[in-house]
C-alpha cells in the first residue's frame, strides 16, 4: 500500500457528504496535503480525536489516484487548548491558519509546518501579547520568502540612527529618514528582535507590546503587498 505517516496540523476542514470531511494539512516533510477523512463526523469515528483544530497530530495517509489522499489513522500529539479560551487569541489563530494555507499551498518544504507550529505554541501562552505574536508571524513569513524589512540601513543606504525618526517604504521594505517620522529606534529594535527571537523570549522587555502594536499595521500592509 502506498501510505506514509507524518506530523500534521490542520489548516482547513470542509464537510463532505453525510459524515465525511475533506481536511487540508500542513505537514512535516510533505508540504500541504488534502485528504478525505471518511466517517469522521460520526460519533463512533476513531479518526476524530486526532483531527482537532489547533493541534499537532500524527497522521497516516494513503495516496490515491487523484488529488485527494485518504486519512487512515490519526493520533493526537499536542492540543493547544489555551487558544480557544480567549476570543481574540482564537481569531488570530484562525487568521494564521488561513494565511498559512494560502501561502504554502504549493510549497513542499517544511517552512509552513515549522512556522505554524511555532505560532500555535506562542498563541497557547496567554502571557504573550497578541500584537507581538502577530508581528512575529508576519515578519517571519516575509523572511521565509526573502522580503524581510531592512533593519540595518534606510532607503538611501545609510545606517539607521539611534535618534532618527522614519517612515516606512512598503514597496522597498525600508525605513525612510524623515524629521517628523512616526517610527523611531525602538520600533526598529522591535522588528530586529522579532526577526531573530521568539515572542516568548522577549515578552518581558519593557514597551515591546506597545511598539509591536504601533508598527504592526504597516507590516501587515507590507506583507499583503509582497505576499498577496
């Protein structure tokens, strides 16, 4: 039989027929996989326990002749249960699932799985500010595709200054020196830190949540511009 087993995270579920479901996973080692989970909506289903959202499961797939594979067994490894206890945390988790599904649809690397696993781990820690997590997600998604903001030099190629103020050029991914610019050294430091460290490692830094919230809107637009 042409089957294989891998760690997987669900990014999309669609009900199919009376009791089945088409499930899209981001997997460790096999990229995005869409598969039919037969009978999973029945109360007696043995598959259902390993097909929860916001979870990591060990899934065994059977390759089919068409585009859809088939789920033949599941084992839940970790459920990020703290996420669903908070509305805003749950909403951000759904947004991250959708963006991961869209961006890594044709990607066969481990990048999508690693990014999503780390994102869920951070979201599961309710002590970490959501702005910090969302900014980290966007920055590292951009980093994977080579579009991370320049945090060393401004739009003219000059070193960024500790006491300078800047605007942000979305098209070129660079801070642009401006006498009354909105962004300052601490905004740039926040971006620099989140490109190199996990949110949990910097969450105790004074002002990190505030600065993340202030720069997040422009990084969202920057990501939409380059990763539409």
